[in-house]
């Protein structure tokens, strides 16, 4: 299970992650692992947030469950509330010293905890479901002298075995899995809700979607659908915006019925694609664009 640890205060996020698990990696994201009742839990800390929006978006893409830590109402706490609501992440726990205005938001469904220790127990008792089809998110890649190209990410559905041939989207690069590590140990296959480190044969791609050769993803520069502005976003969108989906952050232009992007985006029909106004000082998440069914 992947747990997004959210707060506008980096020290609160780090304290909670260290309370629950041990650090596995620390780059754009902080990743921690813990064992509970025979299952593996992966905690993800968007390290550079709130200065940068992308680590938060990557963290939310991976999340099955959310821990929301609040010690005061600030504009960035509001941004976090809008983010989880826009992506309909409705499983989680809130630790807050103040009353949050959660009416009509997914946060209404979250458990409440008096402190971080109580929230830890909620996390350890939680579980996540996954689909049968292989679906992974690659949040970084590297070229290592001993292994060659290596992808680090989260398997959200199905399973992947050594020698499987998959696509890395949106580049449509074919990759063959040479070896797999989970939590530092080599394995023959990785199953859903696990983090992975995969050495592969194929071109180096920074991040994206890992999918079977036969999949339901479309890869397009122009996407038809409908923009739904967040009721909390009060400004007008003018000129360039960015969109985000599954480790992909792409510049473009928006109309009510179309996204025109500077680079191809991999998406599924009906998917909710976040629309980002990166320069906005108050709220960077403007709403969602739902691609046509």
C-alpha cells in the first residue's frame, strides 16, 4: 500500500515517516517502507513541497491512502485539500489541531486521529485494492555502471516478472525487464501495491507509465473533453498552463473542450487530468480536465 504523507510543514511529514518506517530513498521524493500484518507499506514524502508542486503531484499519483497533518490553516493547507479532492482520494486519516472546512470534500470521509501515534495505528491497519492489469508508475530512472538502465517506481496493478516486455509511456519505448528488486532484495516478480527497482533493456526515459504492450492508453497532443474549474480557484486562466497525469507534467493551452499540449500525454478515456497554474501564488491547482469517454 502506498501512503501519501501530506503537510505544508516538511518537518511534520518527515517525523511521521520516520515514526512508521525506514527510509529507502531520498531524491525528489522521500520513500520509506514498513511491514504490518504481513503486508508492505510504502510512505511517500513530497520533499520539495510546498516550494515545488511536482513532488506533491507525483506523490498523489502513487497514493492509495493519505495521511494529512495540519497544525494551522494556511494557503498551502488549502491547496493540499483541493489536490486530494480533485483526484478523489477518499481514504485517509487527518491529524489536525484546528477545525478544517471539509464540507462537501473527500476529507469528510477520512478517519480522525488525535496525534501522530494514533495516525500510525490507522495506517498500519489500512489496506489497498488493485486491478488485475499490470500498471506501474516510474518516478525516476538512472544509468548505473553495474546494472545499466534502472527504473524506480510503484506497481499499482497486476504483476511484472523478469523478462516481461512492456511499454514506457508516453514515449512508447519498449523495455525488457532484466532484474527486479523490492526493498533492496532481488525477486523474480513484483506484485501490485509494491515499490520496485527494475533494471531493463531499452532507452532511458525519465518518468512515466509502465504498461503492457496491449493497453488502453491513448497518447495524444490534443485531448478532447471538458474542463471543470475548482470552486476554490478564483483567478482566470490566461495563456500557458500545465497539466498533470501519472508522472507526466506537460505545458499546454486550455479551452473549455480541448487541451493542446507541447508534448504527448498518455491517458485513459474518462481520466481526470489535473490543470495547473504553476505561477499562481494562492492556489496552483485550477481544476480537472476530464477526457472524453
